[in-house]
C-alpha cells in the first residue's frame, strides 16, 4: 500500500521515508506542497494505506489537509497521522475533530514511527478485507433475492397462464393493471421495491375467476342477480387460492385479491370494508382495475373514452375510490394516456 508523507521541509521528508522503507508492503511517497499531496491522494485513493502530514506548513496547515483528505471519496477510513513539534491539548483536540487517527511528535523516533505505521497499516488492511467481505456477502444476498424473485415471477406466470385458458383478455388486462398499479404506487411516493412488489402481486388480483363458470364469465349481456353474486365470489376464492404461501408477493396478492372490490364508502364486497380499513394495495388496484375495465372492450360493453373515464374517477373519488389514490393516478395522466395508446397499438 502507498503511504503519503507531507512536510514542507524536504529534510524531514527524507528522514520519514528512511524510517518507513523497511516496512513490508509500504511504498512511501513524499510531498512538500499540500496541493500536490491532495491531488495524488485523490488519484490513488484505493491504493493509499496511510497519510502522515506535518501541522505547520505555509498556505495550508495540517488541519486543513486532514479535512480535505476526509472529504475525498474513499478516505473515510484511511489512517491519518499528524506529525508536529507542538504538544498542545487544544491542537490535538482540533486534529481529532478534523479526522486525525494518531499523532507523532517531532523529532521522530524511527522505531516508534515504524511501529505505529505498521499497526495502522494492519488496521487499514483489516478494514479493506472486511469491506471486500461485506461486498461479497451483498452480492450473494442480491443473487439469492434475485433467485427468489425469479421463482415468484414463475409462480405468477403459471397462475396467469391458467387464468388465460378461461378468458383470453386476462393476460392483456393484468399486464395493463400492473402498469397502472406501478404508476399509482410511484405517484403515492412508495419505495421502489414496494412499488415493484405491489405491481407484480396485482397481476393475480382476478385469479379467483378461474372458478367462475364460462356461462357467467363470458356472458355478453348483463348478469342476473344470482350470476352477479357468483361472479363476486371470485374475490374470496382468489384469496383462498393464494393464501398461506411462503412468498411475500403471493401473500400480498391474496390481500389484493380479496380487497380490490371493496369501496371507500363501505358498499363494496366481500367484507364491506371502508376507508383506510381497506389495505392500501387493494385501494390502488381498485382504481387501476376499474380504469382498465372501463377503457377496454368487454363482451358486454364498448370501451369508454378517456375523457369519460377521467370524469368518472373524479366523480367516484371519496365514494368508490380512495381520493388520494385517484389524485395520484390523475397526477400522471399524461403517462396514462401514453400507456393506453401503446396498448391500443399492440392490439391493432
């Protein structure tokens, strides 16, 4: 590792270099100008094992040098030793506050210098080794998380393929709902990982429809009262299908499945929950799901215009929907319009 030696007196530098050369794996380099030492430190930050700096120098004293070094990227844990003939408590306190690691008094004893620098270099190596180990662990954790997420996506894809056998529109519908869900979650300021998880989980919101008879699921006209009750059972059936999973995403999907038809005013199903008692992911997917249903052709209706759907969402905020969720969705209306246009182009 490199060692920076900074003193405006060349003779002091020569003496320090002689003291350091016997230390294994220590390549000292001396400077008489602080600016040159700082430039070298910035250019070789990963190689620097220790810095020894004089205190009393023209233009920039040792305290300023220490502060400048600590401000450099990668220098938070590099040992910095102040070498000074001053033995004032106030100076030592100021040096510690600036970021000094240790002190050496002038005139320097070569044996003491070698002992202190050897110990501090060992500390530096230990810190670098620990940091490298932490980086390897982080990579291993990231790989494990990626594997879990891949398995979760596989589970989702299997469930969605099963649903698509019942309803050819399901695949496109869930993809669009997932996009709108992510948009709303981001607009609400949720953390990126939570946005991703809610979006992925939303793709399973209607998985309970695989238990609905085709005569009801694909009926081109209005449903009878009994048929509607049967259709509404898909929320609880979806939750039962997804319940008790070891996957956080699938458990979140179960929560969404059972809650995305609840209404803000308490007139929804299956439990008649209202307001904040409805889980936030369910409130988000409720807006995304209804928006896509309204703006898409279905066996029983033609697609609504964007203008009519926009007006409907405003009208139902505080009744059907969480007002904050509607506000978040409409705040990204330009993106919504683009997504609808892209979906229409793919369908054409």
